[in-house]
C-alpha cells in the first residue's frame, strides 16, 4: 500500500508538528508514506470565496503531485472534503481517481487501516471540537441534527489513548466560526462563535481542545492565547502519536 | 428597492457590540433548536419523513405547471376567485384592487412571508389603507416600525421589558409592566377591536392542495381564522411553490412543520379554507416573483421546496449571533441567503458569504434542501457575475498565483514567516482583522517541507 501524505498549506507553514505527528503515526502503523514535495494547497481558500474558476493551476499541481498512490491521507477534514467534492483538473481522469482515494487521517485509521488499538498515552482532560467539514461532510461522526444511531470515528480512536479523559460538552457539534475567509470577512461573528466554543470546553474542565482540523484549532488557539488561558489546543494526530 | 448601505458583516459587527445581548439571542434560539431535536427524536421515522417530504416537493417542482392548473380549476369550482401575479408589484396591485372594490380602508392580516417579500404593507399604506398585523409577534414589530427578524418568531430579538415599554407607548399599558401574560391580554384586547371591524382579511398560505383547491394556514394564535371568519372578504396570498398534490400529503408536512419550527407536535390551528361561506368572497393570489426563473436553475431550484419552518435560522450559529435584521431581507438566515440573491444579486451579494458552510442548516431542513451547498454555488455565481469587491478579487487572484506555483509558495511562505517572526508588527496590527481579537499563530522554526527535506530525504526516503 502506497500512501501519499497531503499536508494542508497552513499546517505546512505554521503547524509542522501536526504533519510530523501524522507521518510518524502512519509509519508506526506500518504504512509506507511518501510526501510529494511540490504540493501546495487544495484550492479551498479560493473556491470558498467564490473563485473556484481560479483554482485550475492549483488543482493541476495537486493532481501532478498526488497521482499514482493507493491512498492520499490528510490531517484535515476540511481540505479532504474540498478535494473529494471539488477537485477537477486538466487530467480529469486522474482527478476523479484522487477524489475517490483521498481520506482524512481519522477515517483512514478507522476505515482503511481498521486500527483497534494504539500505544499512545495522553494523561489529560480533553475536549473534542468536531470540525464541521469532517463531521457533516465526511460523516466522521453522528450529527446532533439527525435522528440516527450515535457513532464517532474520532472518539473511537481517542478512547484507545491511555489516560485520556474525554469531557462532555453542552453543544456537541456547534461550528467554531473559523470558516476560511469568513474568519476575517465576518470577524465579529467569527470571534464570538470561537469565544462561545472555547467557553464550553473551559466550563467542562478541558486542559486541551483537540480536533481533526488545525484551522479550527488555530482560530480557537488565537482566542485562548488572547484570553491568556492555560487551555491549549492540540491536533488529534499529536495525541494519537503521543508516546507512552 | 433602495440600495443598502451596509453589508451583513457591518451590521453583524454592530449587533456584537452588546455581547450579553448576543448571548441572550443565541441561547433563546438554541433553546428552540433543542426543542426541535427532542420533538424529532420522538418520531422514529423522522429521517424517512424528511426524505418523503423532499420527494413530494421534488415531484411538485417537476410538475408545477400541471398542479397549479389543477389547483386553479378546483378552487374556481369551489367559488374562489384565483389571480395570477407575475411579480411583487402585480401582487400588490391585485390585493389593493380587491380592497378598493369593497370600499375598505382598514384591514387585518395574519402572518405571510410572501406579503413581506412583496412589501405589501408599505404599498397599501401608500394607498391610504391601514393594515394591522394580527400575529402577536408581527404586531410587536409593526408597532416598532421594524420588519420581522425571523419568519416564525418575528420579534425574537425583543426582550419582554422592551415589549412592555412599546405597549406602554402604543397601547397605553402601565409603564414598567413586562408580564408576558398581561401584555398578551392587552394585545388581544387591542387586536379584538380590529378583528371586529375589519371587513377584509388577508392570510398567507402554508399549503395549497391541488386535488381539492383548498389552502391550509397554520397558526398558534388562531388569528388567521378569526380574521377570515369575521370578514366579508378573504384574500389568501401564496407563492406558487406552496402547492402539494393531495390532502393526504398534509400528513407528512404538518408533522414536520411545527416540530421543525418550534418543537411542537403540531401547530395549534391548522385551518383549511376551501370555499367562501355564503355572502363572503374568497380570493387566492398566486405569485411568481422570480420562482419560475429559479425553477430553471438546476443548482438553485430545490430552494423552492422550503416550507418556511425557520429551523435553519434557529440552528445557524451565524444567525444566532448576528440577528435577523443583519440579513436585510424578509427571510433571514441560511434559507434567506440562498433565496435573496435569486431576486436581486447586486442587492444581496453579501448574504451567501454570511456563513461558515458548517452544514447544520441542511441537516435540520425538513425537506432536505442542500442549503450550504447552494451557498457555495451562489458564491461562485456572484463572483463570476462581478458582484465582488476589487480588493477581494485582487487578494484572491494573488493567492491563487502563489498557490499554483510550488517554488513561489515555498519562497513566500519562508519570507512571510521570517517577517512574522522578526517584525511581528507587520501582522499584529489593527489592519489585520484576525489580530483584533485573536493572537496570530506562533511562527515555527521551519515549515514541514523544510523539516522533511532536512530530516527524511538523506535517509533515502524520497517521494
């Protein structure tokens, strides 16, 4: 099985430790991981702003980098969903193939690798922020709006981590307000949404807030740090990779 | 329509100046969302019900022409006069002509989002007709001189103390009395006089049954019934998408509507108006106002399935924290944001961007409208049609130019991080909206790409 690591651009630039943790975790689990070095971005920042027609160059570059692998794995539900739903390129056949092979890290671990146990340990109270695109888009967990049986691929993995205590939240899957360019275009609402999310985690005793998307966590981290809160954010790859 | 001065973000920013009020607004609507969840969970086949409703509505949209003609025929056989209005102006003129024909200057109206969409009240007032909205929430905003901020809960942005003050000014209730029961009684007293004297009653329509030619109006206050029963003339105004094929389909929609809207099992009154009683005249005005055009747009047509329950507003984290008036359209929130640009792209170009695309709206929608996907599609259409600021266009074009060239991306990333690290004031300043209330991420020593080249490539691991 040949797996390509797809690193979101902002993770590459600002949170390299998340990509390192993803790489190490996959390798620990015996996966042969390649990192296509000329990758840049999935094109979502342009497309969500209404400029999908300007993503051709970005998409062609994506296809060039990620063709020929069995799976493409990404530590972000949002970027994964964008590729799955919107990747079109000059080589449309290759693009279609990639759309069907791209996986968010958690779903790759539970659905493809079928991970049932982990050796990681993380002795903290953790709040899980369910990022919308992973949850509602990729269906990583049951959604509070739907009358359907509960499940959560993310929680399943977190329960395998030794010492980790998952806290309950008042609102299990409310959006944090990041929303791509929304976070600056609608600054007031974005921040208020973030403040409210953070407050829910803090009120329930979280030491760390984790999630599948560093973009949401970057937004929550920005608020926590401005509040000089001791609560920290950590990507789920870092927890799952945390050594015993 | 007047060109609006502020966009959603500006009004939302204003709304957020009072954080405790935002909290109150958010919690009030979230409470209703939770009531909706509880009501939905009591129906084991809830998701199946949504799917069925969606398919019935799809069928209606596919065969709208035939259903409308069937409805018209049945209604006419029932003794109802049916009018067709191509747009809002025509609708308003038709309604005015009926009122004029009966020589009436004061009328009552129960809740109708269509008449809000057509700005009927303003039009009639210009013609010297006094309209009294008889839905309590609508009466409150009418007294305040405001449009509704929510389609089901028109005055959800008002606190009871403020309503007490408003009633003190307009209805003469004692100053400082904010007891909801007392204020409701005062409103009843006030409205009762209007009901008794009004010879024309306008209602909206929740469902129009093609098979029987009847219209169904759902209220919790019985105000539509009272208005119609006491008036000589009943005018029912409806968008052409309100059709359902048969009476039996009400068994699907009435179960979904109230549960989705307020978490009630059913609205207090689901009133069927089929034919005028002896001596009464009944008119139905069928309004297009852009709906036929929408029907032809594959990406946007299924927004016409909407049954106006307001569930998408109650669940929307942006709506709850920006208030209905920030949308500046009769129908606020997620559904309004995909309907409004269809009527006037330039005027409502801001609305599809007033969303994080979280998708909660699509999940609560009882007729399964893919609201968040349509928001994304509208963004593409708006930008392609030129409804975008030059600054944004330049910014995104620049971003695209960098991200499609790996070399430039790596170089700009390294340069950007260097500046952020050594001259942080370049980003940590007032001009950066991120920094206003949030810290920027700490700058790492190297990017992942740099780390990989340094730590992995020499080990012979190449991509």
